[in-house]
């Protein structure tokens, strides 16, 4: 839920269902405050619905940082709702009333920290193993669900009446793992939590570290570095070696367990489920270890509270009967005797007792608690905690004077014997036992003095606690700022990539459209040229037919003329020969006429046959020429298409490289921004830490000065008492001297005559006066010597204390500087590593991009070669099939390639450039030749780049020019002329000066066509380039002088 939502708002359905709408004041009665903190207070309460005892933590979300408090409440409630395990505290519900959340949970007797508070000595190893085993089972459950506790310590390990061990205080917990927030209690924090913002995220292994520190706490009564300032402890944990158990009497299994938990490198630290199988926890131990420990602790708490009660009773008794009690009464002696007897020290007098975090089934709500530092000599404890210590105690119960000493006997007696029996049988752990427990059953393992002290410490406040709270808030803000920046940059990068992808997609779509347009254009050109060829072929055929018709008509007319001439000639011959009979003449004339007619018929038939052969040959030649022309056009179009593809691919590759450069620049800019921000935040953090340390130093010096001033102010009382003691001594001396003087005077007066009595008395009086004057002088000297000695001793003590403090503060400052230097070096190293990693990633990405481009270009080249090869093979097969069909029809290859250049169709491919401007061009797009064809084929159809060095002829040579038809001649000459002319055989129309097509196909260059031509004016001469600007149709139509003699 966003932080901008007003605290306490239930508009969000997911938030509303976390809280019950009932009034908690009507559901819970008999509320007794058992703990207090900045979040509010913890209460013992009775649930009237189930008749069970519960613990209620009231958390206010009003005042400063109300939204943050509201978010903490929501997070803790959500976390508690997810928990279902015997080793985690049981959640009962949450209610809202007057800007306060009532968090209801099961009631527990206290925490493992309370055991140390009461007994004032470490626990036994078997007891530590039992408590650690229960806590570790809870951690395994949390870690298996990707949750992190983040505040494991003795104060958060709760104990129930039947001896169950439960994890409490989930205000610092994380629902997701890994995390990177700076939360927890300083002395128990893992190094990766302290360095979370600098080194990245952490996981559930931070709880394993805290559990190891908790083991040392249970074994030594306080965690390592507890005599340090909490801030200095953070710096020490982050850069020094892991702590170890100090005493040598612990077993090797316990030491190995602690060492395993406290591995400085998180990767070397075992997980909670692995640690659960450690031999330290698997060793046999009595089942009732925890229950026996609780029973002993409850007895000790009862005795300690009874001693306090008897002490107060004596004070009240003395005040009522004898006035104020004298100083140094016997009450303290009774307590001291009990402590010596039981080995237990009053918790009120301990300055090192750890503030417990247990809350009788509830726990603290904040994220970081900084515990106190102090020593056995100084009785001071600077509490520094944001999440408050919630405690279970009977401190809020007001006891009336009783007729017996045991304060537990009457107020906590169950009202009904059956309820007492049920409570005793069921215990505090089971649900049934809790429901049957009497409303006055208020068991605890905490002393009233401990609760009173914690409440007083919270009410007095602590500058150190506020300092830690501000430091935590700053670290959280820095992390939030850094995460916000990273999310912003990630969104920017995503938007950048989306823009580049869209640009590339648009370019590819544009290229695809261009390719489709080009394909359609080529298709249209091919269709247009096909139609033009068909039209020209029809015209060509019609023209030949017309010419042949004219030739036939001319032949017939010539035959008629010849017939008439021959008839006249025969008649003249007959007329000249008069001797021949008429009948014989007539028969001879008829015979001559028949011969002439037969000859003319044969000549006509021969002409028709030759015309048919000529027609078929011309059509076949024309078709072959058109096939070759179509092949040339297809090659031109394919080259244009492939060049276009190559150009588009080059443009696409150039865009990909530009995109890579753009992305690289953005990545380096973003990395630089993140590093600058991180460096600035670390500088701010270091400045804050230094400021906090200086304030802490000033505060400690001021406290010491105040203490010294108090000692100076209290010095006159001490001096007065000593002066009174010296005065009593001199009074006693004076009394003794007076008695001695009286005895001596009586003795002298008895032995001296009366006349000398006056002189004796005067002498004795003078002597007494002199001795008293000496005593007075000694008294003044003693007083002055005592005053000077006491003042000097006080100055020396205060000076020594000041030097020790200055040394300690100087060490802490040096520790802070070393920590900050290490962080700065680590940050610089991290920045260099990030830059190198980014450079490596960019280099790899560039190499992959270039490799992909190279593969795509190679694939395109292979595609070019394949398409060229396919086209040429298809064209060669078409020509071969055409020639085979021609051969089957009776036409030789030599005859088919004998078309003159003038016979090339002028109308077919009118857009082809003139032969003088044509030149061959490579298939390949680059400077080298094609991969599949070392001798590239030329194209001439709208190609901008051509190479004149490889000009190749694309068409077969033209046939020789048709012979001119002479005037009238003999039929034999006409026949021979016709047979040797355009209607001659294949040998007469063969190619001169050029190889045949069959030989061309068998040559080493089967796909390279050379020109061949006819007479001196043929196009197949020296240049080898044929013009396609002329056609057979235009040649025949422009120069049609075919005639037959």
C-alpha cells in the first residue's frame, strides 16, 4: 500500500480485512499493563468470549511518522496471519480503537532473557541446547516459507508454561527473501545486514548469525561487544572477526555450533535446516529441561518479590511505630543473605541486565533496537531502542497489606478450586488449559523490579535511542532512494529498448513493404514483357505469312508468264517445223504443256515446302531468342532484387549497431548516475555517523562531568561525617584527659599540704590548658589533612575516570574511521568492478551482435548464390529442353542460333539500353565475385552499377542476311537460288565464327553466353555484345525485298 494513504484508512479491502470491526474494550477485561515502549504498552488481559488469558500490544499510529507506524502495523499483522507453527507465537486477532491498534496474541510467561535477569548467571549447556533447538525449529519454518525474522535474540525467544519455546517479535521480519533493509538489534546484527546497502541483499542466514550471538548471550549473560556503544558495535561487527565463546568449560559441540553460526562470510554459513541436524542439538537431554528451568525461575521470582515486599513492610512498620527507619537498616542485609544463599541477585540492582523483548505473547513493533551499554561499576544503562521492550510482570498489580509474607498466596489464588486444578493440569501452553484458566491466574518469570525499571527507562527517554532511530530512518530512506533510482533507470532502459525495438520493427516493416513493391513491379514487368512477346510473335508470324503469300503469288504469276512464253515458244517451234504432222505436233505440244505444268506444280510444291520450313525455322528461332531475352530480364530483375535485399540488410545492420551504441551509452550513463548517488548517500551516511559519534562523545563527557559535579556537591556531606568522627575522637580524648586530670588533682591534693594546694591547682590547670591547646592544634591539623587528602583523592579518581573515558571514546572514533575507510574502499572497488562488468557485458553483446550480423550476411550471400544457381539451372534446363524439342522437330542448333542481329525484335524490351552503353555487371553485391559462380553473368535491366571489364553477350548471334531476289531467270537457277537462300538447309544457315550452343553447354563456362554472328556486318564480331534494339519483324517489314526468280 502506498505511503501516501492516510494512517488508519480502511478503504483498501485488503487492509480492512486485517482488522476486526468489534470494539476490543467490550471483548477484553481485566487489562493490566505489563510492559511499555515507544509503540505503546503491553497488557495482560482476559478474553470474555473464550475465558482465556491473552497478551495485548497496543500500538498507536498517531503523531509523528503516523504513516510509517501504520505501515509497520499492517506488515506485522500480515506476517502474523501467515504463521502456523508450534514454535512461533500464536496470533489471535487485531482491533482498532481511537488511533490505536490492539494486537492480540497468546500469553507467554516471559523470554529467555528473563531467565538471565532473574538468575544473574549463565544457563547450563543443556538448557541452551533446548532453547536453541526450539528457536531453530521456528526459523526453519520461516525460512522454508521465504521469510526472515531479522531480530533473533534471547529477548525474542518466548517461553510458555508447559515449556514450549516460541519465536516472538515479528515487527522486524521480512515477508520476502532476499531483503536489503537495515533492521534488527545492533549487537545481534549479521555483517551483511549492516552492509546491506553497500553489498546488496541478504537471506535467512542472517537469522543463523543472530542465533549464534544469542547462544553467546545465554552462555555469558550478554552478547559480545555489549560494553560498547551500539553504533560502535555496528562498525566492529562489520569489519572485525566473528566472536567466540570466552569460557573454556563449554563442550566442543557447543563451540562448533556457535562457530558454524558465526561464519563471517554468508556463503560459508550453514542454513537453518542444515544446522538443525547439528550434534549439539541432537544430543540426548531430558524432556523437562525447559519446564524445570521455568519452575526454578518462577520460584526465584516469587522469593525476590517477597523479599521486596517484606522490606517495604518493615519500612512501613518502622515509620508507623518508631519514626523514619535509621540509615543502613537490616533490610538490605536480609536481601543480601538471600542472594548469597540462592546465588540470585536482585534484578533492580543489576546494571547489565538485558532489556527483555518478550511481551507475554506479544512483541515489539519496530525494526531496530539498540541495547544498553554499561559496566558493573557504573550502574548506568543508556537505552537505545526504537521498538520497545514489552514485558510480562505483575508490576501493575497493587497489593494490599496481608497477614502473611507471601504476596503470591492470596492475590493469585484461583477463585474456584476446579479452575486451579484445570490450570495446573492443562498448563499455559494448550488451548484448552488457557480457556479453563482462572481470570486471576497471572504466572510470570519476571520480577516486578525489572518491569518498573524498564518503564522508568522508557519514560526518562534516551538520546542514544533517538540517535539510533534517526540513523535507522536515514538508512531506510537511503535504501528507498537508491531503489527508487534503480527502478526509474530500469523503466528508462525498458522504454529505451521498447523505442529501439519499435524503430527496428518499423524499419523492417518498411523494408518488407519495399520488397513487396519491388516483387510486384518485377511481376508486372514480366507479365508485360510476356504479353509484348506474344504480340510481337503474332506480328512476326503474320509478316512471314504475308511475305510468303506474296512470294507464292509472284511465283504463280511468273509461272503463268513462263507458261505463256513457253507456249509461244513451242508454237513458234512447231510453226517452224512444218514437216511434223499436226496430230504429232498436237500430242507433242500437249506433252510439253503437261511437262511444264508438272514442273511448275513441282516448283510450287517445293516453294510451299520451303516456305513451311522457313516459317517453322523462323518461329523456332524467334522463340529461342525470346526465351534468352526473358532469361536476361529475369537475371536483371533477380540481381536488382538481391541488391535491394543487400542494401536493406546493410541498413538494418547499421541500425542495430547504432542501437547498440545508444544502449551502451545509456547503460554507462545510468551506472555513473547510480554510483554517484550511492557515493553521495554513503558520504551522507558517514557524515551522520561521525556526527552521531561526536554527539555521543560529548554526551558521555557531559554525563561524566555531571557525575563529577554531583560527587563534588556530595563531598561536604562526606567531609562533615568524617569531621564529626574526628570530633568524637577528640571529645573522647578530652574526656579521658579530664578524668585523668581529676584523678591526678585528687591524688596531689591528698598528698600535698593545704598551703600548697593553690599552687598545685594552678600548675595542674596550666598543664591541662596546655594539653588541651595541643589537642586543639592536632584537631585542626587532622581536619585540614583530611580535607586535603579527600579532595586530592577525589580529583585523582575523577581525572582517572576522565582519562579512561577519553581513551574509550578515542578508540570508538578510530573504529568508526576505520569502518568508514573500509566502506569507502569497498565502494570504490565495487564501482570499479561494476564498470568492468558492464564493459565486459557490452563487449560480449557487441561481439554477439557482430557475429549475428556476420551470420545474417553469410546467410544472405548463400541465399544470393542459391537463388542465382537455381535461376541459371532452371534457365539452362529450359534452353536444353527447348533445343531438345527443336532437335526432335528437325532443327539443328546451328540453324537455331543463325538469326542476324537486324532480326532482333525492336519492340521486345524497349526499355533495354543501347548496346554501346551496356556492360556486364557482377552478381555479387561487393567487390568480389559471386561465391557460386566465379564468372558472373551480366544484367542490363535498369542497373546503376556496371563493370565494363566483363561485357558478355546475352543473345545468340543473328542469322545471315536473306539474299536478294534477282530478276527473272531460269527455273533451275530459281530453284537453286531458293534452296541456297533463306530456305536453304541447316548448313546454309549455320553460325559462322562462333561455337554452337551444344558446344557452349559443354564448355567450362556453361552459364556464360558469348555472341556469334554472320557476315561482316554481324553483331557477333569483336565486341561480343548484341543490341536488342532491332527485331526480325522490323527487319522484314523495313527491308522486305524477298522475291523468287
